[in-house]
C-alpha cells in the first residue's frame, strides 16, 4: 500500500470519526474544574494581520467564547504577523502562561512550514493542547475578462496569460494554490512576503494582481461584494472531503466547481500521478482542519476541560449554525476527540508527498528545505 493510499484511508477513517464526534460533542456535559476567569482578559493571538480569514475567524469566536467561559472574561484578538506566521508560532512555543488568559490560533500557513521542515520553524505542534479545530475551504477568483477566457471548466484559455498574485510564502498554505495553477499549465508569478491573505486580496482590488484566492470566511465577507459588483468572478474552489475521503464540491459554495473538476477538464492537468497525490495530501492537511485553537503546553487538565466545555457550549448555541454559515461558511467545528482527529489531519502528510513538494519548491522557487 502506497503512502498516498494510506493517507486516503487515514483521512476516510478520521473524517468518519470526526463527523460522528462533531455531532456528539455538543451533548457532553462537564464542569469547569474550579477555573474562574472573572475580571480577566483572554488574549486570542493569531500570527497574521487583521485583514484576512484568520482574523475573521478569531473575531467571530472571541465574543461567543467570552460568553461561554466561566466568569465571562473579555476575549481580545491580538495580531502577531511575520514570516508567514512562523514568527508568531515561535513566540507561542516559548509561552508558559497557565492561567487561561492566552490562547493561540493557527492556520494552514502555520502547519505547512512545520510539515515541510522549514528551518525557521522552532515550534512543535505536539507540545500544545488543541481545544478547537475548524474546517474551511478556499476559492480562487479572477477579473471577469480573464474568467471569460475559460471554456466551461477547461482552463486552457488561461495558459497564455501572465498572472501575478500576492502570496505569504512558498512553504505556506499558498502552496496549494501555486501547485494547482502550475498543474493547469498557467503562468502565475507569486509576489512573496505579504503578511496575510487579506493583503493579497487588497493587491487584487488595487489592480496589482490579477488572480487570488481567499479562505471561505474572507471570501464571504470581502470577495462576494466584488463578485456581486462585477469586479471579480470565481474560478474554482479547492473542494471539500466527504465521509469516504473523496473530493467533492464545497458545501458553502456548491455552485462553484472544484479544482479536481477543472483539472479533469483541462488537458494539461491530470488527477493522478505524483503531483496530484502531493496536491491532495497538502489540501487534506491544509483545509479540513485548517484553523485550530491551542492552549500552551503548560495548561492544566482543568483548564483544557474548561476551554473544551466553552467551545462545546458555543457550538451548541441554537443560533450557532446560522451565525457560522454567514461568517465562516458551512464546515465542521470540532472539539475533544473530534478536534484531536482533525489535528492529525492537519499535522501529518505522507513522506512521498512531502518529498515531492520539497523538490518542487526548490525547482520552481529556489526554496531549499533538504
């Protein structure tokens, strides 16, 4: 059995577990173990700027978490961008706050450098305590005149165009987009170094870029107005995984085709082979459990239970599904065992997929990780 086949089987099993557990966690009862955060301020730190999907996600949860935590502390989102999120993650690795006043939110752009062995990574995910995992999606979009060059799902008409886009870095979550566009035979040049996906969107809005993608929360808030105003047009989503581990249409954007569909319709692209297997592996690592909330490694069992219970209570709110759908999209929000299962999806990839991407990054962008 190949590493990729093992990954698909693993993803299938984990997804089945995650879906079942996600429906059951809201019913779990439990106390707060004597933890009281009355009068305190909880800092919800994310290693990104305030303009992207992670900021949207964190600011969605902050007031709900304030209501659910014992003592109703003020929950404030803080931003520590830099080095595509590795600077903030390195900072969190050193924190020893154990009173519940610090939580940290990561994204796929934090997971991928860890998976690839980026030398700037000094953090270890396994040292942290996951208390929430949020699935999400991503949507690529174009100016309407360029989108019209596609022949249905076939992207061949885009191959003669020079594209420019703002990217956080070659080893970040953006590699899912970069590899997809290359597989379609497109000439897309990334401008590396932006601090968040929101900054890439701003480049598109200013006419400095002519292609972009955003994670679902940012797309819903900031790109949909451009779509409705005729200033942008969707190209494709990265898709979602069903309970069998197959790539299907994103439930938040069911009318937009997936990359798999566009790839199948484009002669230059193939949904088999090493590049496809690598793309799927990193898509799985980057999106079904893209955003996660952690307590420091010094957190006590009582504190971990307090936050798990608080997120359970948030997810069990009668208005949660409606609020989440409008802000984050339609994706699993997972705690406890479901969150742990999703954590595994987000922090491991097969060795052959990792090796392929490491070689591809060196050949395409001169990034050496060996």
